[in-house]
């Protein structure tokens, strides 16, 4: 038995009016569940970083934001853009600073 047309219309209207607030709350709950980061802590981090990536300083208004954390300890480090978060993860898994230095030598050699 499906929803009545009136109920479907109500749900569509509610979602149109509350979508942003609802999704923000879902993100808030996920940050708390995944990283132990409260809304106040997240807001403070965001403000301390001026709404920018901790590495490349990209404005979070124009790029996707990630909570960077140590995968071994779970400790939250900073807020990063998607590109920096992905690159940092690859460096950590690929040999860390030694790999990064080797990549620098490679780039200097081959331009």
C-alpha cells in the first residue's frame, strides 16, 4: 500500500524546505560518530583555519572538506580539502617522508 498523493506532496515540500538543514545535521552526527568531533569542536577548527584547507589553503566554500585523522590512533589532526587529504593518505601508505623526498628528486630530474 503506497503513500497517498497528499502525503507524497507533503514529503516533497518538507524535503525542499528542510533538505540543507537535515543534511547538515547528518554530517554533524557522522563527524561525532566517526571522529568524536563535537559540533563546537568542528566549528572552532573551521574558524581557526579561516574556512581553508590546512595544507593548500583552498577555501572550503569552493572545495570539498575532509576531517583528517591518524588512522592508527584516530586522533583528528585538521580539516583538509579532498585533494590534500587524498595526497596525504597516499604519502602515508606509500612510505611517508622518504617516499615524498624520492618523489621530489624524481620531479626535479624529469621536470
